[in-house]
């Protein structure tokens, strides 16, 4: 019988401590320069890694409208958390899909990392 995945939100709909830590880890992967916010380029790099394509203009505008951004329009760490909080409340399966994309298992342990090398490994061929 498969083990149930760990909870992402507690009984009060707050992030569990481990899930919050995982989201911070994911955010940092794309935060070039460790500035605490993502430029549009970084947001789209995240979207492409997560969903296979960048966000469209309308989605980027919604992010800027509904989530915390800097004066320059960069998505803050808190804004990223807000985005995932909303998604996890409404579509936890989508959040789990994202977490698995970034190498996390059902216990939120990092079992593989896609940021090390984006190309699939090819087996080494032995020369005779």
C-alpha cells in the first residue's frame, strides 16, 4: 500500500514548516544574485522549468497584480509563497506535480535535482 504524501498545509491552511523550506529552496534556485526577488526573465525561467513554457503576458500581469512584487515589478519571495499558497489550496495535485518536477518525493525529501544538469544523462558506451 503506497504511503500517503506529507501534508503541505496544516489544519489552519498555513504552510507546514518543511513545505515552506522546500519553496524557499526552489525560489533560491532561480534567484540570480540572491536578491530576494525574481525578474520577469527569472519568473519565465521558473515557468519553463516547471511547465515547459514561459508564462503568457496575461499571467505575468496577474502575478504582478495579485502577489507581492517590488516597486520594479519583481516577484518577491513572499509573492512566490503567496502564489503557491493559492495554488496548493485550490489544486494540491498541481503543486505535487511541481514538487516532483524539482526532485522532491512524497516526504518532501530532495531525491534528484534538475538544476545540476538539465540534459538527460546518456549512458557511457564502452569502447572495445
